C-alpha cells in the first residue's frame, strides 16, 4: 500500500598487573560496545520480525505560501538527508544520507507494527543534523543552510510505502554590498541575533535565542561592487526581527569596516533583501543605511 506522508610483594604486584590487564580489556570492550552502538544507528532495521516499510522523500515545497508548488528533491537543492524515527519519546533510529548515495531520498525499514513519529530533514550543512528529539534539532557548528523538513506520525500495520514531501523551514536574508571592495578586505563576517540555529520540527519554528555568525572569504572581490551574501535562520514566529552587524576584515582579522542593520523582518520561506554601501557613502538613502525589502517568496 502506498501512502502519501604475587608471594609477599611480588604476589601483590602480580595481582595488580592482572587487575590492570583486566581493567584495560574491560575499557577496550566497553569502548568497542559504544562505537558499535553508534555505528548501528545507520542500519535501516528497527526490531526483529517486523514488516517492510518504504519512505520516499522525493519532493520539496518551494513556494509553500504561493500555491504549494512542489519541486523534485535534487543534489542542487539539498546535499544531506537526515531521517529519525521515534517510539513515543524514545529515538529508535537515525538514518543519514548524502546526495552522492544511490539511495538518496529512499529509506527502507523493517519495523514492528505500531505508531511512530518521524522527522525528515534535507539541507546543505557540512555535517548531519543532531536530532535528539523532534523538538530539539541542532546542526553542525550551529550553521543554518537552506533547510526543508517533515514531522508527523505513521501507523504501521503491514507493509506500506509512504511518499513524503518536505517544506521549507528557514528564512533567508540576502545582503548585497553595492560599492567596490577595497583590496585590503579578505573576509566578511556577519553577526546576527533575533533568530534561532536550533529547530523545533513539531512547531516548525526556531526554539532558542541564537547569536549566529557567518563568515565568507573574499578571494577575488568584484571591483564593480554588487557582491551578495545569503544568511539563513529559523524564525521564532511569522514576523521575526533580526539585528545584523556586517563587518569587513583584513587578512590579520582586523575589522576595517562595520555597519549595523537593525530590525530586519524575516519570515519562513521568505527572502528579505538588504542593499547598501559598506565602504563608501550611499546615495540611495539619506543616512547611508541599507534599504530593506521583503519579497513574497524565497527565490531560487
């Protein structure tokens, strides 16, 4: 069925030696057990004598507020897939896939009949997401990229196949620096607060107050300006406000230029643009601040 979702001192020394050897063996054995238990997390089996269940993650909803138009899950959109299944509050398995795998987007489990919660994430992070619970999902180095998700329950009674469509979880801030980059600038740093780097898949919102930092190397600055950078966050609600500090640094890490952009409104699946000059005066506004514009959907 396919569903859409020693004697005297010598004796003592010998005894001590034996104890030390036994302790070492026990430590090694315990360590091996721990490693094996972690490695078993990648095996697509839950329980013995269960039924076969297939999950197909094939679509992403790009425009979830504009007619829910799906697009195919592809490496150019997301490079990692993380799947977690829970029995009540206990996490049973986590299955991680990368876009290079032939099985990318297809997961098969052998599982005992029952009701389970599942969480699926697709993103471009440098590592796998840590899904300790559906309400607490963290990403490697707290770096947020374009992220899609699904969270729901499945009732397993026999062999079945489920089609799962993911929707976008993040807001994006697209910052464009319009003036020419000085040759001394080697790194751009963006510090921003107001959003979250930890995600709650049950509510669909961010769940901590984060201080996020993103850095981008400037190897060959565009002398004509108009260099753009993308920042992602998990909003806490539908109208979150970010405060962003834009900094340009030299190769020694010294801050050469800095500007603050306050009260940047962001929404899930929305792109907010911030255009302005960082190094020179900006003729487009009276005070030289960045101009902030919110678009109707997250472009790309």
